[in-house]
């Protein structure tokens, strides 16, 4: 389960994509308690501290365990907080697949982006089918394509890329989404979205 302590990392690919969108003064919500691993200079440091130093942003982490200054909110519940969080960028570098309720997790992301900041985006890195038994779920590119089609959101970027570690043969799915002001009902999600992500057998 995602609230146990996990060595979640912002990888070189994640940082490459984040750099295209991050600007000084932005407010960033980081899903999961993340470490930096995109270069030898930052390896093993807290990702939030490094991003503040390098880019002059504000970073708030959310992880149910509440360690390392993370806000102890449960992403399986919507809304998971009532304090008016908003985001210019939400980073999901390997957290969503560890939740149990993808619908509510993504609805929280949508709330912090679209409803409270219409120009906000979310950046996701999640396992595809090759990344066997990482987290609770794996995803297909059609997951993000279908989500954006059904909600009128913009899919700004999508790619499947090998994991950065050469000893790891798996692949990750990266997506950047600018959410619209509408989400979808649970019934439509169940009918249209669940076919595009799956629990490990």
C-alpha cells in the first residue's frame, strides 16, 4: 500500500519532463514522499528541498504516512483535505499506482489543478505492464488518452520509456495533463476507464 515508506524517486526522465514546465514562484504538490535521483549531484537528497533550491518554487508533499514533512492525507478519499490546496504543477512520480482507488486519487489531482487553478498541470510516471508487480496497478497509454477525451482535458505529453537504471528492464508511462473543469461520474469511469488500467494478477 502506498502509505508505507517507499524510496520513491524523481528520475532523470521525470526531471527532464518537469524542467519543461517548472518556473520560479510556482506552487507544486508532490504526491508521495520523494527523493531526487536525476543526477549524481542530487542523488539521495529530498526532492522538495532540491526543487526549492534550483527553481525557487514552493513544494508540498502528500503521503499518508506523514513522514518527512509530508501532509498525511489519504489519496483514496475525495476530497482528501479541506484546506484549499491548489497547484501550478502536481507531480506523481510513482505514487498513483500504490493507491487503491485510482478514481478518487485522480479526482483529488483534478481538484487541485482544474477547479482551483485552471492553468495547473499534472505530471505522471506510472508503470506499464512490463513493470511487473510494481504497486497495485499498471497503466496503458489509452488510460490518459481516454481520460482526456472524456473530460475535454489536454494531453500535453505522453511517452513510454525504459526505467533509467540499466539493471531494471521495465518501462514507465509518462504523461502531462492539463485538466478541464469537468470530471466524470464514478459510473462513467467504471464503464470507460477501468479497461485501461489493471491490478496485477
